[in-house]
C-alpha cells in the first residue's frame, strides 16, 4: 500500500455574507456533512489504490530529499521502503549509477536536478543498487510541484528496464559482431595476402580469393581441382578429413589444422588452415577457410627438430636419435628373432691428427669418416656419431655372427685407407666392439659393445672384438 500519503483533503467552508445567519438547522447540516466525509475517504482510497496498481514506482520527495510518499511498486523495485531510503539519504549513502556502472555525480541525478533547477526530467537512465547487491537500471522522469511560494516537492516516476537494456546490449553486441565479421571477411577477400576460400558440405571449392596465385601459383579464376582434398598432401589427408567432419557437425565451430597443399609447380606449400562453419549463414552457405603460408615456420621447426637429433658436424644421427632407432630396430626384430648387431667404432690415431694438423683438420677427418661409413652400410642400417671420434652402426638381420664379423672387417678396411684433407694426407685405423641384442634393451647392447671395444683397444689398434651373450664372453680378437 501507499506509504506516507499526503494529509487528507480539508473540508471546503463557504464564507457567509456579513450579518447573515444560516437558515439550515444543525441536524440538516450534520446530515449534509456525512456524505462529504465519506466522499473524501473514497477519494483517498482511490488515490492509494491507483498508485499501488501502477507498474511503475512513484515517490514524492521534499526539497531536503526526504521521501514523503512511495507506492508499493516503488518499494518492490528499489528493494526498500521510504524509511530505509530516507536513512540512506541521511547517511549520505544515496548513490546512483550511470549505465557503465560508474557513480553518478549529484548534478546529474534527475531528482537533484529538478530540486536545483525546477525543471522536469524525462526518460533519464539511472542505476540503483538494491540492498541484495543487485544493480538494476531504471528509466526515470521527474516533475516539480509548486505552490504560491515556489517549488515545494518533486514527484518521481520510474520503472525497471534492466532486462530490456540487457537485451538491447546483447542485440547491439550481436549486430556489431556480425558487422565486424562482414567487414573482416570483405577485407580478407579483397586485400589479404592469405588465401580465402569457401568449401561446400561436399568438400568442393565454390570460391577462392585472388591470392591463390601468390600462395599456390594458380591464376585467379582457374580451378585446379573441384575438391579441396585433391590439393592436400596424402599424409595430411586423414587429419584433414577428421577436422572437416567435426566442422560439419557443429555450426559456427572454428577449427585449425596444418596441411601441405600442392602448388602449380608440383611443390608443396606448408599452410595453416583456419576454417569456420558458416553453412547456416544464408550469405555464405559453406566452410570459410583462411589459408596462410607457414612454409618458413614449418621449415624452421623442422630444422630445430633436425638439430635436436643430429650431429651438427657430420649430419649423422646423435645419441638421442640412435637410441630411438635402436629401440625401433629391437621391436622390429624381436618377433622374427633376427640378429640385431651393434658395432661401436673408435678411431685410432685421431688425437695425433688434432695435435699435429689442428682441430679444423680433425673436423674434416670426422666428416670424411662419416661419408665412408654411410657408403658401407645398407639403406636400412643406421650410422650415428656419439661424440668425439666415436661412431655406432646398427645393422639389422645380418643372419649370422659371421655376417656381423664380415661387416666389422669391411668397416675396418674402409677406414684404414688414407684420407686426403686440405692440410694433406692422413691415415688412421679403428677399433670396433661388436655386440648383439640379447635382452631387448638398448642400454644392454650399448654396454656390451662398449666392453668389446675396450677389449679391442687393449689388444692393439685396427681390430675388432665381439661380445656374445649376457656373460660378456667374446671371440678371439681379429685384425
């Protein structure tokens, strides 16, 4: 119900002419007054009911900011009655906010504006913090009340537009995003150096931007293949098809993948494809793919991987790659019980080359040794450099111990031949330790080969030793 209504109307008293006595008797006058009081009460009840059924809040405030009247809707919208609101005014906690959630200066508050200027305010947007911490947004109008002496009170009407404003902001955000997307797409198509294409649900390219010539060498308007997948490297097709299927199932989904695309000259271009499902968009009806050339990045990444697993001097696999390939060889040979052989090679006389001819000559010798080792082994075998003058050969399926011994002999004969360096001719030999896979652990076969190498070194230069089995027994030394 309405709180703190204005005082009831005073009865109207008609003045009598001077000296004239009213002729009506007192009883008749009393009867006439009873309906007048009833009418006055009816008017007050009507006022209260009218204010309470309004869907907007209404307050009456004096010039000191005290709330004299507030309807039921106002109490519900503000989350407090006039007493609590007046307490806020007295304690200086009557704070309102603008649409950005910032505290509104007193001069901008609608009620204070009307109190100071006497001017009404229509349709102002004001934020109000309810006692439960919920910030609500209201549209407020004020109207000044005056008497003969001037401004006396201010009537304020307000209604909650929080949900309406939120909906408007969501629509504005959506419209701005849509416009931004349209502008972005237009910019990509017209000016981007990336290739922009539209692919239908069947995988056919329905549009390709002019940058296709710069990226892949195909002139604008040409159609090298109706299907996008025809341009994709075979090794990349499974991942691309999986990503495309995910896109088709989810409208609006954005996905990215790196694939190699066929250039007109027959080469491959490393690309990053960022695709968006716009099949439901009537203006597009397809998968919009932004294709960017990342060849330099891909080659740089490949170079880093290469450097991580290869010796920088000889380009041979390093210890990391050797262990990986050795484990793969063990796994391949285990089901077939094929003989897996590891030959640990150490150069004899390498230190003398370094000391007499310099480290540059030593490095050149290591490079030449690597070339000769590559030439001796089979394509399926691995030769690696562990560091210094130590090399390892992993040979699969040699058949017999005699086959391993024959390979060791070939390696020794190959390396004993003189090397022509820029500083002159040098001759070295090598000691070789030979071991076989017995327990399917790379560390074990490396340890056994190292033991055999130690024995070969102890017996002299230019020979090999073979370690057979876990016991470390060996054959006679060979030159």
